[in-house]
C-alpha cells in the first residue's frame, strides 16, 4: 500500500500520537498538518486566528493539506479540516481516512491535561467539556461521512494503531503482511 493514511477527529483524539506510532509501524513518513502550517506561517494557530480570523486559517489549512499529501505518509489533520466540503472530498479521494472517535469525557480529559493553547485555541470560549460536546455534536456526522473507517480512540495509542492496521489489512492484505514482517 502506498497511498497516504489520513487521521481525522476532534482535538484530543490522539491524531499526532497515534500517527507517529502508525507511521513507524508502516515505515511511512509522519506529517502533522497543524505543525506544518505553523512552521510555514512562522506563527501559532492561535496567533493566525487572532490576527487573520478563522476563515484565513481554514484557507491555510486546506493549502497545507493539499501540499503535504504524498504516498507512503501518515497525515494527522486539524480537527476542523472536515468543515470544508472540498477537504472532505480531497481526503476520501486521495487516501485511506480513519476517524479517531472518542467520547466527550475522554477528549475533554486529554485537553484539560495537555491544553496546548497555542496549538488548540478555543473555538467557542466555553469551558473545555462544554466546548468539546458542542463541537463534536456539530462535526461527528462530517467525520463519519469523510472516514473510510472509524476506530475507537479512547483506547491506548498502541491499540488504536492495531485497529488501524487490522482495517488496512482487510483492504490490502498482502501489503500489510509484508510491512508487518519487516516492522520487527
């Protein structure tokens, strides 16, 4: 399998952590669109949003997604990348998309433990658990529509990786057997 693997889901679902482990298991490159966007803009997401607004950030997010998509890569996307219909179509058409789904309590707990305000600016200004519940209610259907597979991201990262590898193996059995044999 050479096509990219996209990880989508709400903030705190583990896209970066799982993505790094998955890339190692598949011998793929790992790309985090939020990190790439910030490096290119030479400012944090919070600063971009404060100075230019959410629409400008979303446009940069789309440009970044399209520019980093490459074969043999695992790409962790920003939580709101699925808001644009063109991005949803791009993801589905250009790789295998996994929705890392976790309950509100798990997501809020992770965000409270590791707030990273510069990378994860508030979307509503509300307390974290309330914001996560509201945003997930708005986006869950879009994540599901975009994803080829949904995995339980409330598990430990290694278990999430195992779920993803099993799903890929069900679609590309020979490739994953070769990758698994060379991973050790």
